[in-house]
C-alpha cells in the first residue's frame, strides 16, 4: 500500500519510511509547504496514495484544507490527527495489516 504522509516533522521522515517499508508499504512524505510547486506536489502525492495520514499540528491551513477535499473527492482513506509519532504510526501499520488480513480471508 502507498501511504501519503502530509505535515509533521521532516526529521522523522526516514524513520517513518523504514517502518512503512518493513511493514510492506511505501511512504511518500510532503511537508505541507504550499508555496511554489508545493500544492501541485501535494495533489500528485494524494492521487498516488492509497491511504493518507494528515498531521495538522505542523502543517499549513491550505495543505490541510486541500488534503481533506482531495481525499474526499478521490475516496482515499485518511487519518487526520494533531500529531503522529513513531508509536502511533506503528499502531496504524498494525491496524492496516489486520484490515488486509481480514480482506484476504473474506476473499478466500
């Protein structure tokens, strides 16, 4: 699954990407910066993503609004949270794994 991560601390990007990769996912990160080509990059990230994590604490208002609208319009699953560190992200990855297992079991 391709997970889009929008906002939050950029210093955590590498660790979050490793966690996602270890769980069998790909993580695309966007800082939430909207100036220059930031808005276009954000749109492309959301279009590629299967699921979006939107961190509101360290993010621009424009990025939050655009992300919510695009996720709704494209039918993307999303988690909107004030903050999200490695512990909460691991919990999310665990839930996604359980959801995937249930989907596979129901298809069998």
